[in-house]
């Protein structure tokens, strides 16, 4: 289909002319818009098909509580169609088919000015809410790769698939720094380290938008959630965050700033309140910080009904109208989602509590996005090309590479792995996550079976001559019957090897049963249900047993780590996850992933982070082991690496000078591999307390068996800078520990001292 757009030349130029500068097209279009049409550009609604489903299945009370389903009690889906025809809706979300996207655009083309729609979707790790798309590992797995170039590539491919499917705006990356594993959305983040999170977030933005998101194969990135939602009270999504100025500036703000610097055109504010102020009403966040300090030049969008929650949850305003007024005045550009916002903002403008100039500023950016995306020239999807582009072979290859690099080998006692297929001819496989789509993770709907390789399918393909005995326990990790455990024990006893695929369930289409993902927070971090009983029962048979974790957050599996010979953290590795896991088990791929987050022994250790202050561990716990189960940056390989001769180009430098740190890394094993070399820094004496170490650089290094390479890092003043006792940013004179090694563990690191004069 080709859009038919009227020619309007009032206000200088013609906004339908693609040869004109975008700024001129925006100005011309806005000169012809009524106030009502402008405010309508700030309004987003859920898609028609989504509404129709919710209208049948939800009550008004359910809708108020839901973060995933919505309809409008006084507005039927047919009314929304008419509003679209009149140009009174700017954007839709939860549109998950190209057919619906085209239909909605055809409605918009009937409006007076024929302004196309901006269609947004949560394409967090591939366009997972679209059936048939390429599903990559969830972000926590992407971060385990320590490979920003790969993250940029898979984001670029996601953008291409989105545009082929009618979507233009992705609500990602989530660059909240995950500091509480109870929080269900940890898997949606890049982990606990601000530097790593910022790098991965910026790579994601670059992949989606490229240098300039102008064109028909780019999408807009949305950096979220500003800010503090990843360290909530009680680990609950949307709960209050009380964070000091120092913590905000040193931990939570930097990744957002990295993404803004990378060109992110939209930012989403957080569900929670920050230091008593709802983020959706915070002028400090949306204007003072984003625009005035960071020079952000896009627009801010609200999260799901969160402006309304200033009234009914946070109770900082008496009416919804007050909530809308305060949010827009603070810098909000678009409302997600619903009809009340429109009328309230019009009333506020007419009574003078909001200036029309504020509306113009927001609307100009929304229109700029639509022009830059090429939607005025063609808002439609080419249905013939769609199926050629979505989940093409190149994208599937990237998904497999990402899955391979995302998997972390945590334990390999007596070198049980890689498996000897000749030795283990009868293999027992079970676990809730062994043969279903839990490997896709959150923000993915059920995909065609032929597109997804489960763990069981991957094993059978990797070694078709092996006799695999599979016990199906169902997908619900909350349910496990005694009879099933007994059957697992009997099967294990007659096998040479057992593989248990356990963990959590993030599947959105089993919303009430999921244990991980959005709004699935927990007060403990053990295996849900009776999975621990299953592991212990199978282990008691004496059969060699491999435990594979499929989960979106760290799990405190202390017994497994201490008693089982092999433990693999697969996270949620995506559509090719089963193949990647099998390839690693049988040694066709050498594991290289490293943990982007610390794994605690117990929920009682939260907050358990590698970059803590020294007094965090002033005294050990009276009972139990005070150390984490697995440290940040940790991950095993089938080969071994030796680190030697850490040297500085200069032992002394100034507050403005650079120094080179070099180290020799040798593959001393028999298998080729990739190692992630990590550099940490500690300011030994400082006017304000500093973490015991902070990641400042890393490099993926390919090393053949027996090969050595000398790795060089440049230590810059920025790496040594921090906010001092007076909150002034810069480098203090003194000594700094420069540490390089394969993980953040003290015993893994070589150390030299740099003096700054």
C-alpha cells in the first residue's frame, strides 16, 4: 500500500515534501494543527486486537492492577477506530501483527492532516511479542557475553525485523543497574555494574537507531526506567527507592547518560517514587537532569498508567487532572495509555496551568520522529517482503552466536564436561525447562515450535546416536508431584548420566504461574516449587548429574554448587538456546560467558555486589558463609588461561595523564577459546569512601591452544575520577590499585599500584 497524503503549504514550505529539512516540515505541519490535534499527538493507546481481547477477559478492577493487559471501560474498540480516523491518536502499543499495523495506519490516513501513527512495542531481546521473529538471549545473557559489538548487531537486526512487521519504537534498553536479585526484572537488565550496563545500553541504542534513525529500516530506542526501580524496597517492582545523591550519580545515572550520549531519542520514567517524589512527576529527572544537564533532545514517555498512579498509588495529588498537569509540566511528552489524559491537558491549557509552548515542544519531537522514520512517505508494511526479512538465516545465526556467548559454566568438577558421547550412551533428561519455550524468557509470546530449539531437541541433534530418556514434568515450575520425582529416580538409575534443566518460568502467556520477569518478584531465591527435591533425589542415585539453570535472575543454589559436579548458568538463551547448550555440553563450543551479576548464597546477602564498600564485610555472618556463591565476572572454560607480567608504562602520572597497563595472557590448555580479560581499579585512599574495586575496561581475546597475547588497556583520568567529599567530580591525588584478571575475585587478579601526583 502507498499512503495518499494531501499537500499543505501554509506556514512556509510543504510538510509532505521529503526534500525539505525535517525542522521545516515539522514547523509547517504544526502551523496547520489545532490545539486539539497537537494534544492528540501526545496520546498513546493499546492496539485494537489487544483491546478486544481485554474487553472480553478483564474487569475494570483487573485493568487497574494490570501492567500487561488494558482496555478503556467507557471507550469501545470501535470508538478508538473512529478517533484514529479523526487524527486524535498519535501512537499505539501492543500491536503484534503487521496486518493490524497496516489497518491502523489506513485509519490514520483518513484524518485531516494524515499524520501517521508511531507504533511501539517491547522488543527487549528481539521482537518477541511478534509471532515468528528472531528471539535472542535476554539482556542479562547478552551482558554475559561482554561483547558490545554483538549486542549492537542483534539490536540492528531486531530493528530491521520490527520495521518489516510495522513497528517503529522499542521500549528498550533497560539500563537500570540491578542491585536486588529479588526484583523480577533483573533478566531484562545488563546486570549490576554501571560501566558494563552503560556500554551494553549504548550498543543497543546504536543498533536500533544507528548514527541517525532516519530511514525505513531504523527504529527509535527508549531508555528506561528513569530511575531507581532496580533497587526497590523489598525487591518489589515499582516500590519506593531511597537513594543518595552520591549513589545516583555514581551508580544509577551513568548508564542513562551513556545512552543519551549515544543518541537515544526517547526516555521512559520509572514506576517508582525516588526519594519521595514519583518519577513521573519529577521535574528534576525529566527537565533539570535530562535536558539541562545532559542535553537530551528527544521526548519522554510515561510507563503503563504510571501518571495515574501519582493519584491512586503514590497519592501525591488529589485528582487525575493534577497528575497529568504536574507530569507534563515536569517534562512528560507522551502518555501511555488511555483517554483521560487528552481532556485533562486541554483543560489545563485553557485555564493557563500548562502553557501551549510546552505542548509544542513535546509535539515537535514526536512529529520529528515520524518524519525521520519515513512514515509520512510510507507508513505501511510490505507484506510480501515481511516473511523474507523476519527470522531470516542471518538473524538466526546471530541468535545462535549470542546464545553460545551468553552461557556461563559455573562448575566442572573432575572435567566431566565436555561429555564423552562414547562413555555416556544412555542419558536421562528431565526438568521443567528441558523441553519448552521457557528458554525464550520474558517479553516473548509463544513462538512457532519449528523456530525454537529446546534443550532436549538440541541434545538429540548434537548426538543423535545417544539414547535419551526424557521425563516430561510440564512447564509449571510451581508444580511437581511426588510420583514424578520417584519416576525421575528410577529413570536416572538405569542411565549413565542425568541432565536436569531447572530454574524459573518467565513465560508471559502463563502470567499467573510465572516466577520471574515483570511483576514476578520474590522474597527468596531458591529453586521454585520442589525442584530442589528433584535435584537431590537424582543426585542420591550416584549417577553423574549435570544441572542447567534456565532463569532470568540469580538463584541461590548453594547446595547444588557444593554437591553437584557440573553447574551451568544458561540464563534465558533465546530461540537457539537448546542448540547452544548442547554444543557446549559436548564440547563443540568452548564456553566463554562471564557473570554480569554476583550470585548470592542466600537472599539474606542482598545487596550482594562485587563493587561494595570495604565495611560491607566488616564482620562475617554469625552463621553460614559470608562470601557470594559466584563472583561478578566469573566463568569457567574447557581450557585454562595464565595471566602474567602486569605492567604499567609509568608508575606515576598526573591528574590529566594516561597510562598504559599491559598483561600477558596465555592459553595453557588443549582447546582453543575466548577469554574475557577484565581491568578493575581501586582508589586506595580518598576523601569519600570508594568501592573495593570497579570494572573500568575489558576485552574479549581469542586464543588458540598454547597461544599468548599481550593485552593493553589505557588507564585514563576518567577511570580514576569520582565525586569527592564535596561532590566535586575529578581525580584526587594518591595511589590507585590497577587489577587485571579473569574475574573480580581477589585471588584471580594481578595488581600493580599507580601513583597520581
